[in-house]
C-alpha cells in the first residue's frame, strides 16, 4: 500500500501565462554567480535584486537565490533536516521511479545519498524560472552532481569511484516550500561511472523494486498533467512574431511524432552542442538524428506530448527554454534496448534549450533511460 499524507492534494500547481515569463536576465543564474568574470562565485556576496517572495524566508532575495542557497545548505552544508522547511509535508515528487510523497521521504533519500557520497556537491549549471509568488515559481534547475562513492548505496557496496552526473529538477514553490517536483537523474550515466553494468542493474532493480516503481496508470496520468496548461499558450495567448511556445511545441511534434528530420536544419544550428542521457554528448545535427533514429527503431509508434513549456529572455538576448515532455510506445523493434518485446513503455524527459536568433544553439536533455530498461526487464521476466 502506498502511503499518502492526509493533505497530499492540498496544493495544485497553477499553469503559467505569458505574463509569468521573465523578459530579461536581471534575475538569472549567470548574473547571480557573475558567470565568466573574475568575481564568479557559486554563492555570491550580493544575492541580487529583491523580488516579491510572499511567505518566503526573509534571507532570500529572489527565486534564483532561494534555489541555489537551499540546495547548497541541504547538500553541502549537510543540513538535511532543512528539507522540512523547504518542501511541503504533502509534496509530490515524480522521479525516475515514480511518485514519492511527502518531505519525510525526501529527507530519507537525501540521507541515503549523502551516506553513499560523503563529499557530494550539487553545482547549479542553469536555472530557468517563470511565475511569481501567487501562481507559484516554476524553476528548471540543471544541476551537476559530483562526489566519491565511499559508502554503500541501493546499487551496492562502495566503489570508491567519482561521479559527475547531470540532473534536472523542475519544481514549483510557494511560501518557501516546494510542493511539486519532476526530477530526473542521469542514473544510467552514474551507474556507468560507478562501474556497474546497466543491463544487469535494470534487471536487479526490476526484481527488487525501488519505492514508487512501477508507476500506476493513474500516477502516469497525474505526472503528465501536473502544471500543464489547458491549452498551449501559442493557442490560448497567440502573439505576432517569434513565439517560444509555438517554436518548441512545433519542433517536438515534427521531430518526435512526424519524424521530420528537415526540422533539424531549420530549427538547429548545424554545430549545436548536445548533452544527454547515458554519457551522450556531441555536436551537430547528424549525431542528433542518429540518437532519435535509434529510439524510433526501438519504438516505431512512439507518440510524444509536450506537457509544459516556460522560458526567460527576449529576441535580442536570446531565450532559455524548459520543456517537460512524455511519450508512450510499444517496444516493437530491435536495437539499443535488445530484441523487441512488444511491451508498452512510458518515457518522460526534460529538455532545456538555448535559442539565439530563432535557432537552437545548445540543448540538454534527459529521459528516464534506466527506468525504461527496467520496464523492459520486468516484461522479460527480469
């Protein structure tokens, strides 16, 4: 039986409108850290401009400052119990394995991780934000986790190996508390770095299931719908000129659903930089086409939907965009995930893009690759 706090549905994340998208970078991670200057610092002396933060602790000046400093305090100052001040008691966290309920579960998981990596660091690589202190602050936090596996973990005994792992945490916060989160770890990459065989680990975890796995159809539907607008902003609030929402949604539909690879030439810079799951990193549209093609071979009927889009920036300075998406399909083709199993699968991911003069110059993308392999392993009988 899954435990659910009595008030687990006390807060629902409101969908964003265009007015919630920052039109400049006055409050941004680059400004906060003085990125690229001699004064660059992860935690600066000046926390930046003050922003309306009703209900937040007075120490935080804006939403970037809040995300950076609570992360640092929890993970690197090892104040794990501070999670109880910054996560709602009834928080809903959708992670690689399913739905995790309540701040107590997050506390337990964090103690587990700090025990396995005593020198762990969580380094903010980018934070895309939108919203306000009424509808909620939506933040897409791209983080690099670094540390040495010097303690036991759910994956096995200490390996004494170092890891450098990408994570996306898309959160919604009100009054100093995160109450909704979609977090996705590059777990398959971490297992590679720790020296484990990913296929073996997928089979092991499919037999000895982590909390929340496998997710039910109801949880899957909730996960996809959380914070999703009733209608895309490109339809509900149309604008003239370049529209980030229309651009993002059209590109995902063209590439993932219609397999229109001409979109790569029209929407991406030829040498754009890509970082993705399981140590995939490359430059250029040819390698990106190969990645997508490998997924379409394995899942010929894959159907993707965009669940949420938000962004910051303007046409002169460019845009930073967060796209949360999900897909379903049947494993009907041989390829990167082995012989076809005819099993249905759930795939979800978060993509961040940098757009300059209407073209994508960089993309970071993670999807639940280990979970996907676990779904197939369970169907094969693990």
